[in-house]
């Protein structure tokens, strides 16, 4: 192969220089594009960080507000039941006043019974239910036996008398009933 042929196959100095120049320009453009993309990514990252900080602050504020509301709710939780109990107190006062004016025990008893019924109704409205014990089998889960009494009037281990009523609050025992339980009469007497 001759020198001319070699030169035709090989790029000339000017061609090489132009290619290098073109490569540098292309590299510079790529670097500019990469710098612009990097700046855009940094900007988006900053926006995301700002949003995250705002959300975190909003979350903390919401958390504090909910805690304050919960404290207030717990502080005044009994308010509704107390409001509902006030008419019972009013009825007791009216019954006392009425009995003073009429000097009648019957009107006092009637007023007390009405008041008791109103209070029971209020308690039931708030989930408190009386335990019916008399004549029922003795259950140590809801009854507290004060004594056992011999009798042949009813079967053994039934509640004979109730000294203090028991109550449930929803499904939980609020207070056991204090009762007298029947037992069979002693044999041989």
C-alpha cells in the first residue's frame, strides 16, 4: 500500500482535530445537560424536604391537638351522667318539700319511689343494670354471700334475701349483690 493510500485510510490532522473539537463540544453539552439535571434534582429534593418538614410539623400539631382534646374529653367524661342525675336530686328535694307541707309519709314514700325509678332509668340509660338475685341460684361471680339460712321453703343454694343490690356496668360487674343463701334444714332436729 502506498503512502497516499495509507493517508486516504487514515484521517488527516485537521479531521482528527475537528473530531476532537466536536467530541469536546459534545462532552461540554453533556456536562451542561448533566449539571442542569443535577440542579433540577437538587431543586426537587429541596422541595420534597420542605414538604416533608411541613408534613412532620403538621403531624406534630395534629398529635398535640388530639392529645389536648382527649384530655378535655376525659376531664369532662362524667358530665353527661351527672347532668342526667340532677333531676333525681331535684325530685328528692321536691319530695322532701311536699312531705313537709302535707306531713304525709305516703306522699314522701311516693316521691322517693318515683325518684328511685328515675335514677334507675338514668343508670340504665348509661349502661348500669341491676342484678335480679332473689330466687336465683347463688353465683359467686355476681353474689357475695353474707350468710346461709336454713329453710325448706325453697331449694338449697338459691338467693333467699338481698341486703344490697348488685349492678353491672355494661358487661362488667360494678358491685356484687350482698345476699343470704338458702340451705337445707339440718336433719335430725
